[in-house]
């Protein structure tokens, strides 16, 4: 049923149920008191009217308070008037309190011994009270003796208004008329009216509580949806990290493939160079063979020339011409061989240059690849750092989102609670004041219940004030103050439990600072009360365990006023210490968990701060600090103020 609810949600619903029950109880008490006041006022009015009417119809009004001087005719007239109206019983008293005329004859001559007759009625004041047949045995006996059953018309309960009307003459008490008025029909009517009003008020309160509960449920659902969205965002970040890792692996694989291609290209170039050298050697060998063939041809030509010279002398000139032509051909062939050799040497030089350039480019490419690898490593490192930063930012954003959601819910609840509860609380406080005033001195046994109700109203009002103080921002009222004197004054005004010893140590040497005295007083009172309550509770649970002490010290260091509160109480558990400044977190059975968040807010608004350390079982230490000059902290205080206003909005 309460899945997704937090402690403060259930606590707020409980507070609403408690306030509803208190309001219903107060409405019941107020209705009863209002009913008694109406009956008393009616009884008083009827008694005065009845007394004036009877005395105006008597033959001798002055004989009314003289024993035995009222005529039988006047007595019959009084009886008839009583029976005709709502008067149940009547008595006439003289100035001494003796009954001189009564509806019951056995009352004649008796003296009134009640104190209020002489203290109130005899002094000229009316006295009225409302009684019932069941609560006054004497009245019940009179009803049975009289033989009437006027009280049983509407039921078994018989409600009677008893009123005394004093008769004054010349400022002196002459006598009094006591009248019993049957108020049963009026009480029955008022009971019906009161029940309808109570039913309507109860319905309104239950509807209001239901509306608040529905608002809380919708807020919890919205918060759960935001948490689901945040979880999806975290999953997307994880997917992005996996994709980055996969991309890095793919890049390394491509680098390895490129390196293999470059190695293969180098091998191909070396193979091409070897093949080129081989082809140059083959071409050179072919040229050598061609020269040998030419030399052989020249030798053969010389032999043929000799033979021809011998055989054909006439052919000598032709052979000489042929020889010259052969020489020219040989020279041209040698020239062509030299040119071809030069071209081959140049081609070899070009190949060597190309090889050197290729090696240079391979080295440059290798350097570029090494640099690229270093860049990739740096990029990978930077990417990991950015992923870590992004993860941390997302975690901080998640914390901020949860805190913002709490503050938004708190702001909405604060606006609703402060508006919808203060008016009923004001009405309840007024009703309580009226009940206390009307029942004062009546000894009804409800004084303790009224005091508990007043304390409960004050606690509800205090909770509303804490909610408003946390969600609204007001400017600081800075005053020049001597820190040690002010701190000693605040501690002197507080009540320390008898089981705790307060130790004070001041060493600021009269340092004067500017701060808001009242707000900082709240910080000191909150911290001291928390420490004293923890130690007093442990002392009560474990008597004689140790001597409990709270030390308070003040110092000035590094342009800061530092105040340290150190106790030897039970300490704080580590998991609770991490949440101690969160709004609505509390380890107490009462309160709403805004004490320390408000303390932190006050210190940050002053440009200072607060920190709490604890050793479980040994005690806790609270240290807060303020700048000795507020010039550097004004911007920080403005930022804190703006932040708080945005969170409240």
C-alpha cells in the first residue's frame, strides 16, 4: 500500500490524521459548551421575564418576600402562570435566604445554605446553571415527588436550567426568585443541530485530509517516474561507454591492418628493386654479348678485307668505304651503348631516390602512426576522464534531482499546510481559550486535557513555522557583536539537564563581528539541545555509565570565527551521519527533520559553514565557522539566497 512512500510522506499523513482527530474532539467540546451557554442564556431570560410578569400581576408585590403575607389568590395565580409556561419549579427567598413561597409546600421555611446565593445573588447578580435529572439526585427525587413527567417527553434525559433573579430596591437586596426552567426541547434541538454541524465539519476535514493524501500519492508517483527516467539515462551512458570501447578496439584493429599493409608494401618495393637490379644485370650482359659479336664481326671483316685485298684490288676502295662505314656504325653503336648505360644509371639513381623517398615516407608514416597512436591513447584517456566526469555529473544531477523533488514537494506541502491548517488552528485556539475561560474554577477535571491540547496546537504551529522558515528567504539583520559575550549570554539563557556538565572556553579576545544575532542564536540552541537530549536519554537508559559533559570553545584562526561543540554522548551512526543535513530526515520520534537543514542554511547565508563528525559510542563534534569580515562572503550569501528562493519556488 505504501510502496514508493518515504518516512516523511507517512509522517505527514499521520499528522493530518492527528489534526483531524483533534479538530473533531475540539468541535465536540465547543458544541457542548455552546449548548450550555445557549440554555443558560434562555433560562436567565425566561427567569427574569417570569419574575417580572408574576410580580406585576400580584395584588401586593411588596408582600412577595414576607413570610405568610401572600394571599391564596396570588399563590394560585403564580401556580397557574408556572404551569402555563416552561417553569418547572419556583421558590421565593427573603433577604435572609429563607423560602417564603414555593411550588412545593415542604420547601417553605427552609434556608438556602449555598455559597453562591450570598456571594453572587445577594449582591444583585443573576446566577444560572444547567443540571440534569441523572446528575443531581435531589432534583430527581423532587421530580418523582411532584408526580410530573415533563422531562420524559423527549427521552429519559431531563435538562433543567436553574436561575436566580435578585430583586433590588434602593440599591439593597430585598429578596430573590429561584426558577427551574424545562430546557429539554431546546437541548434536543441543539443536539440535532450540533450533530449535523459536527458531521459537516468532520466531512470537510476528511475530504481535506483525502485531498492532501491524494496530492502526496501523485507526488510520489511523479518522483518514481523521474527516478525511472534517470535509470534509463544511466543505462544510455553505459551503452555509450560500451560503444566507445568497441570503437577503440576497432580503431586498434584498423591500425594493425594498416601497419600490415605498409609492411607488405615495403616487401613489394624491395622485391621490385631486386627485380630491377636483376633486369639491369641481364641488359648489361646482353650488351657485352653484342660487343663480342661486333668484335668477332670486325675480325671476320678484316680477314675478308685481307682476302679481298688479295683477290680484288679493285674492290679496295669499296672495302675502305665499307670499313669507314663500319667504323662509323661502331662509333654510333658505342655512343648508343653509352647513352643506354647513362639512362640505365639514371634510372638506377631514380630508383635509389625513389627507394630513399619511399623509406622516408614509410618513416614519416610510421611516425604519423605512432603519433596517431599517442593521440588515440590521449583521446582514450581523455574520453575515460570525460566519462568519469559525466558519470559524476549524472550522479550529482541525480542527487540534485532528488533534493529538488523533495524541496518542490516540501514547498507545495508548505504552501498548502500553512494556508489550510492555520485557519482551523486559529479557530481551535480561540475555542480552547473560550473553553478555558468558561470552565476556569469549575473543577470539571479537564484542565490537563486542555493544557495538552494547547501544547499540541503549539507543536503544530511550530511545525508550520519550521516549514515556512526553510522554504522562504529573508535578509540578514547584521549587528556588530562581541562574539564571546554573545555566546556566553545565549548559553546562560539555556536550561542544561542535571546529568550534563557544561564547559566553556572562549579565546577570541573580544573579537567583534557582524552577524544576525537571532538566527545564530537559533543555530547554537539547536546544536546544544541535540547534544543534551542525546546525552540525557543515554544517561536515563544506562545510569552510571559515565559523566556526561558538553564543551563549548571559540577561536579565531585564518580570518574565521570557529565555535566547536564537543560531547561524549552516544554518537551518530555513519549511515545516519551522511543524511543528517537532508530535509525531513530525523532520528527523533517527534519533529519534521528540518532543524539541522535550517542551521546549515543560516550558516551558508552568513558566508560560513558547519560540519559534524562523530565516533559511535564516544560522542560527536559540531564545528561551525563565520568569516571575520563579511565583504568576501556577500556574493556567496546572495547566491545562497537566490538558490533557496529557486528551491522554494
